[in-house]
């Protein structure tokens, strides 16, 4: 009987199969992507701005401890009440503002609608919101607090724009003005209107070094 020879396996197409498998895994495999939070940072103050003495009542102190509890003026506060507390502080209008650039004396805040308490802020341009965190404070709580502060400023600026702006932009909200600026950056009148609103409620936020 004739001896049967072993048949060889044809491996010529193995490279093609491997290549197709590689493409399959590249298409179907997902990779982790770093994610972040979109947030507008506090406005940068001019380097040559003069820092006058600050009264304690013009500083709104927010402390975040390692247990993610919010302490406002050393009293514990619920997170949902923080925005309104910042609005009440900024809008108090209990005194006069800073001395003007030409040396004219500070004036009372005619557009403030607060309670004008003696133990709260004198004027929006004197008001400082100070945030003090602990190294154990969670990032999410810190961002939440910052967003509530910025929302308070946004609310007051929007109200001022709708009530007190004159001319062609009178009655428009602050957010509407910012949207117009995106498509009309060289409009000087629009820029002046936006600056007027910012001057009414300047965004002065202090981030203190975290405690250990």
C-alpha cells in the first residue's frame, strides 16, 4: 500500500486574517479620555490697582472644610442658600463706594436693592467674596461654590442691565449683551455698555490658600 504523505497547512492568508483582526480591535476598543469642567475663571484685576484698607464687613467669608461643609461668616449654611446669601451681601448698599479715579468722594449705591445693613457691605465695588478651602475639600464642592458665586454676580449684573442701561441697549439683559459682543467685538458702544454693568457689580473674588 502506498504511503500517504501528510498534507501541509496553507498559511499564506494568516497575515491577512491578523490584519483584519487588528482593524476590528482598533475600531471596537474604547479608550478613556480625560474630562474636565467648563468654567469661567474670576476676572483678573489690573496689576497696578491700588489695594485700599478693607473693612471686615466688606468681606464675605466662605469656608469649606474637609467634610465638605460650608461655613459662611463662621455659621454653617445649606448649599442651596449660598447664592442668595452672596446676592444679599453684594447688594446690601449700606454705605458709600470707593473714591473715584479723579478723587471725588465715594457715592451711595443708588441701584442696590438690599437692606442697607450697617454690618454688611457698603457698596458692590468694595465687596470681596473670599473662599477658603481645606486640602481635604472635594473638587466638586469647590466648583459648586464657585458657580453659585458667579451665578449671584450674573443675576445682579443682568438686573442692572435691564433696569439702568440707557440708549440703544437699554432694557437688554447682561447675557444678551455678551452674546451680541461675540459677533460684534469692535462695537465701542456695546463694549461701553458691558463695562458699565461690570463696574456696577465688579467681580472681586479671593481664593485663599487651602488649609491643612
